[in-house]
């Protein structure tokens, strides 16, 4: 049995049904946390819940579209009511959204990405604060190398803007919440083996703005390939645990040096 680094703590994970959210929910539960999965894919989230319960843990699934703030509030309240509080929040849910030139991107496509990635993060943190204030805790936000170190993702104007915004919001929140012993940090992954591409909608007009760039071979120099969700989950677990008790307001890049090569 591995060391129980978050034993007895209550965690909420948005986008917990797949990818980084799924891996992090499993890792937090493995280390003793009770995990509430907020996700619009209830069937997949229940598979994660069942895996946690088979391993002897506790989990709860709440259907949640993070573009609807009332869903987030209700999910957080359910988790806090069931387990008597809240200690860890992983604001992870997000989409790549519409990938298009700025000139031809529909305002609706822009707004949808902002609503899910940026407003969803804000709402997750906002509604968690009253519960976290009771005993302090940890908030972790999934940002990205895009919008922070990398700006060569043609057509990713909306996505990159949300990811830069998340880091700025994280730093503002870290300072504001420090007196309440609430730590706030962000993880900035590079290419990770997830299914986020199914929430990506490129348009043909991209070819009109693409600038030819010849990158060196090896997109992720450390491992010569995408990272795994479990590697990000290990970082989330660390930031959620007491081992990171003096870390707040920090964006941690986890990309195998990809952003140093392509930034």
C-alpha cells in the first residue's frame, strides 16, 4: 500500500471522467481522498467511480456542464454535504474548442471556449471558497503551455487566451486566498495522451494563416513522445498534498521540455 498523502480529505475534480481528470481522480483516491467527479459524461464518470470503489475508496458522480455555473455550485455543495467539507479542488475541465483564424472565428465559438475554460474555472474556484475557508486547502487549475510559453498553435486564439487567463487568475486567487490557508497553483501540460481532440473543431480557413515552421525532430525531447495523464496526476497529487504546503501562486510546466523547443 502506498503512502496515504491525502488521507481522509475531500476532493472535487471537474472533467474527472477522462484524461488528466480521470488519472488525477484515481491517484487522489489511491492516496486516501474521497473524490467527487463533476463531468457531463456521466457514464464514463461512473466507470471511474466504480474503479475507485473496487480499490476500496469513496467516490461520487455529479453530472456537470462547467459552462453552467449552477451545475458547478450544486456539485460542490453535494460533495461538501456528503463528506462534511472540502479540501482539494482540481479545476480541470476544458476544451480546445473552435480552432479558426481570428478574422473568421464566430463570436459564438469564441464565447463557448471562454465559457467552458475560463468562466468554468472562475466558477469552480468561486463556489469552492466558502467550503475551503473552513480548514484551508488546495486548488489546482489545468492550464497549458499554450498561451503561456507557446504561441505557434495557429487558430488556437480562443484556447490560448483562456489558458493565459487561467494563470493570471490563479495568481490573483493565490494572493487573495492565502490568509485563509488556501493554496492555488496551476499545471501547464504540453502534449498529453488524452481525448481532448474530440472537443476540437478546426476549420478549413486555417491554411490561410498557417506560417511554415520547421521544428527540430522530437516534439517532446525528454521522452520523445506525448506525456501520460498519470504523470500529470502525480503532479496534481503533490500540489494537493502537505508536501506542497509552501507552494502557491505557481504555474508548473509538465511537458518534457516541449515548450522550450517550440516556444
